[in-house]
C-alpha cells in the first residue's frame, strides 16, 4: 500500500481556509487525477473525482465527502503595525499565543514573484502574540486572553504593514507537521485533510478492485462555516448514498468522556439519527468480516459533519459517517494515527466494492 504520509504532510502544510480552498484543492487534484476517470470543480469550490463503476447504466452512485477547508483567522484591523484578527471557523483562542502563522497580504504594495494583489496574495510570516499581563484589560490578566486582545506580529514597520496588508486578508496556521512516536502525526488542518488522505487510499485500492457503482470522491469546501460545500455538492451530484468521513474526538490523558476514542485503534462507525441504520449495519458487518478494528460512535443528534447536509439534500440521501480519532481538535497541533487513516481507506474501498446494483432494493430504514 502506498505510503500516505508524504502526501498528507504536503497537504496539511498548504493553506486553504473556508472559502479560500484553492491551494489545497490543487494538491488534491494532482493526486486524484490518475485515480479517477473525471475530475472537476463544483460551483462553490468543492473538488469532484468520478471513478466509474462497471455495472449496467444507469448506475447507482456513492458520494464520499471529506471536507478540505481549514479553520484560521482573518484581519479585522491594523493597530500600529500589528494585526487584529477574527476567526474563520471554530478557533480556540486559548491555544493561539505563540502560534506561527502566514498572512496572505493582498495590498497593492506586495512585490515578488507572482504577487498580483488580492487575486494572488503574497505570504508574510507572522506569529500570534498577546500583550504582557500589565497591558491587558484587568479582567483578562489572570485568564486566557480573548481573541479580540490577541495580535499578529509580522515584524514589519507600521508603514510597511499599511502598504501590504488589507482588512479581510486571511491568516493561516503555519505550524510545520511533526512526526511523533507510535506512527502518529501532529500538525494543523488534520481536521479534515486526514480524511482526504483516507479517501485517497480508498481510490488507490479501488484501482485494483472491481466496483459496480460509480464513486464520487468529493473534497468539500466551507464545511467549517456551515457545511456549504456538502450541501451544494449533494444537490449537484445527487448520489444514491453518501458517506461522510471526518475526524472525531481522540481520547487524551485521563479522558473518559463517552464521546472520545483511542487513536491507533481504528476508525469509528457512527450510529444515530444522522446515519442510515442499514448502511451502519452493512459497514459494521463488513469491518467484522475483514477484522478491521473500529469503535462504535454514538451520535444522538446532529453529527457536526458533512453528513447532516448530505442526509437532508433533495428528497433525502441515506448517509453514513466514518470517524478518525483526533486529539486536540481545532488547534495547530492536532494528532492522528496513520494506521487509522489506512484502515479507514481500506474499509471504504471494501464497502464500495461489495455494493451490488440491487443494494438499495434490499435495505429499509429499520434494517
């Protein structure tokens, strides 16, 4: 099996905040192009790869949705050369001080290769900082500093910042990937590009396997700001069934919460009102037969994934959710186990390979 680590490290090192996914999309497109029959972009920026099935036309189709967008920051003001920022997606301000970032500056004064202002912003290195305690509002001196009181320091003079940076410029995390012990990887944006890597493994596996159904591999846009890419993609593709692959909460030190799962012990198969029970049972039975380790993830309400958008699109799409346990979600130092990514990709491919043309005729909501 192909080593997915080099691809994943390149992918999580790329920017691609919600609504600005092009840098990540270009990397994914280059990786997927040899693995699919067609590749295209949706009207809201999602990337579509179609691997045609071998069954008689018109074929049923399965859409596998893995969002490629990242959380990050956006410039809201400039104070004496320091940047004030707000969040794009759910950012935990408590972990930001000291975080290296890249400011994508769109000002007219940007120079250098490829710098063309707002349409092709130039990267400026920076770091998120907080003022010294005596300079903070009294109510925050002994508490985590709120995002409104954090700053981004680029090291430039105020006059240079004013020339280069504009309100609305995006700021991406720049923490480099780090390989930890135990075949784990730490870095930003593993939510949810680890799942893009799992889908890539699935496509590689399907090259050597026959599958009756058409497969739509989708790297969705704007999940972190409202599942927008999944909503539009499902309406455009109108798949027979959908599988959302996303991260879930990895178990940390002394963590006994029922919503957490150990990393390195396999993906999760979610069950609850956001998931079709027949698809859940079929995936669980297959994992048991293949002896692929997994955990059952109980989701009593909205799953917080693209599955919500796919399930309620059009007349309703039977949907399933696979999860990759991830520690420190929505921080620059998320941690995932490479084995879980590999296992999720293998399980996805095996599930798609067993889908027969009459599969939908044999399932009911209460299976």
